[in-house]
C-alpha cells in the first residue's frame, strides 16, 4: 500500500487563534507541573504505549497538551502494520521524547477507529493540544516519515508551544527494544502452520474459524484464498487440463482450472486474460462464476499490483 497524505499542509487549520492561545496556556501549565516533579519523574512515562477507548482521554488527549502524540492504528492480521509498527517505535526512541507513540488495536477499539474516520490500516494520526490531524496511511519509507514527524514537531512548537520532554536517548532506545511484541492470534497462527505444512483441508477449516469470529480479518481471508487455490489444483494434471481447456473453449469449468494452474505457476497475466475472456464469452451463472473467480485471484495477487490494475480495466470493458 502506498502512503497517502504525507503532508502537514492541513496543520494550519488545526485551530483558530483563540484555541491556539488556550493550548499554549495548557502546555505551559503542563511544563510547569512537570518541572515541579522530582528529578527523573518527568521522563518516566513511556514513549511507546498501547491505548484503548477507556484510557484515550488521559493517555492521549490530556498528554497531547505536553507532547505531540502520534497514533498508530494497527491490527494483528495486517501485514503492512507489522512493517510500519516497529519502524515507528524505533523513531519514537530516536526522537527521544519529542513525540510519543500511542498504538491502537482497531479490532479491540472500533469506536476510536470510526471516530478518526480511518479508511484503512495501517493509518497514522497525530493529536496536538487535543486536536487530531491525519498524517499518512499505509507503510512508508523511514525518510518520508521523518519529514512528516519533523513538520509535526515544528508545528506543535510554533502554534502551541508544545515541545515535548526530552529523555535520555540510550534509555529510550533500550525501552523501544524491550517493548513487547503484539500477541499472536493462536487460531490464526494454527491456520498458517497448517498451510505451511500442506494440510490444506485443515488450513481451510482453521481460516474459516478465524473469519467466523473476525469477519474483517484480511490476513485470514487472504490465507483462506491461498489454501483454497492450492486445494483446487492439487493432483491436477497440467497437460491434460490445458488440452481440455483448448478443446472446450466455452466450458467455464475447464477455463477456471487452467487459470488456477497458471496463477500457481506464476503466469499471472495468462490467468487473468483467460478469465476475462471467459466472462466475455459466457452468460448467466457461468459468466458470474468466472467473474467471481477472477476477483478472488485479484485479491490473492494484490489490488495494487499493475497486472491486477490492468486486468480490472479489461474486466470492466467486457462487463460494461
């Protein structure tokens, strides 16, 4: 997934002048309170922490009067989240208190997910002086993320007087390294293990079980699609299947089998072209089965793959 909204241009609209002045007053009060604490107490708060709906007011909204709070919306089933999350934690340590990172598991905090208007994950927002703004969506290179964070920190200081609480970089790095990884979903791990072991029937049952409890689990949905694809081609003779499809070009079942074999064999464009042609020439239920199978294969390859984009265009042309 490509990052979106990699810009802080919207920060000028964070608040009116009056709200900015009030935020500065709150920030100054927070700094004064922090300065009055015993030495070392001000830096004891973690730089990276999990937050839920119950703790959001105190951990994010109130804390944003002292330091910019970056929010990482993630889920265990989200593969890009597993790339972005550790990078954000590393950056939190590198920036040593100039921002803090709040991690929100969207599966457990649907209300926060909806309130922020998150369209997809991973998604990264910030809260400054109690006011939220989007930063970017999707995994992104470290250098781009650093640029956004630098703009966020600058805007927080210039508009609200919020500068964070510097901590010792070595302690911050150690805390980031010791941060526990998000727990693995045992049911999903069991499904993955069955797929890796070649137990396709077991993998299908396991993924379906996960989806029964978590219908929006994209990782389980992808795993189920992979398991079903491998199950469909298991034991199929490639040569015989290709001959059958050539002898019966209007037989949708024959075309579906070869399309599956092509995809497994890495001939992605051939698989797509075959099914687009089947949609074009078939009618009724046969046409719909070819279309549905093509959409399933799109999901396995990935919606942003150029071959999927091209095939979607071709499908649209034959459908409309």
